[in-house]
C-alpha cells in the first residue's frame, strides 16, 4: 500500500507534522488533485493517516496515526541511502526547506549534552532548529528558542555537513555564520555524549 505511487511521499509530508490538504498538495509537485485525494483516502482506510480538526483556524488536517508514524524509520533509511546522490545537489528538483527536518533527523545521530546546544539553519527563507540537550537530539521546523549559532547556507551545504561530506569550516566558508562556530564544531563531533 505505501508502495503505491505518491503514497510514501504523502507520508514524508506528514512526518514533518499535520497538514491541510492544500499544504500536502503544494509539497508534492506534479501530483494530480484527484490522485492525492485517492491516496489520502487509501492511507486513511488502512490506518496510516487520520483526519483531525485543526486547532487554529478551524478546518481539517491530515496526520499520521501512531502506526503510520512508524514509517519514519523507512523514510529516514531512504534518506541515509541517498547520501551519495546529495553531492549532485537538487538540480531542477523542487525543494522545500521543511524537508531538511526529515533529512537532519535521519543523518544526525542522537546525542545528548549536559548543556543545551541550539543551532539553527537558515535555508530558502526558512529556519530549521537543532537542539541537543540531556533529552537527546531534536530537529524542529520552526524553532522559537534563541540559537547559539545560525548557519545560513544552501540545502546542499547543510546536507553535506550533516552527512559528513563537508567539515564545519567548509560549510561556514560556503555560507555565513552568526554566533559561535564552537557550537557547530561541538554538534558535528562523533561523540554520542557531549560533555561541555
């Protein structure tokens, strides 16, 4: 069922969070509206997706069920598998900044830190947050906290850094950094527990 054309891409869209039909549609360049409606209905009928009442403003959003959310591992495995292709860049492919949330979750190992470390990535007019603390690593599509460092760079640079294909120095040289480079250096170490 998730192997049907567009189904796994619908799941990818909903892994970021609940979305209105129009938001799912805008994230899937090239899908016909009738086909998207059919896929959402099929995913709902099989228990992967559910409709919810949106909190503000009123309306309906689609969200993954707890069972559907287990597909995160599958999508993240595909992200890790595709790492060699990331060096080619996006080319003519459509890109949405929120897709970095999934990629960063897949590419960065879960780490903990005694002192919270907050790094934001500014890309394509959006801000993606990365927070490492005693609870682990979290990636947020619209962070509200203050960052220790903000790296403004292209999606290719951010993916290259997260995949280990670029060093922090190379990523900073290809973009611009506000704040502490030490925070970036600390985040992109290979240790599972950060002591500083």
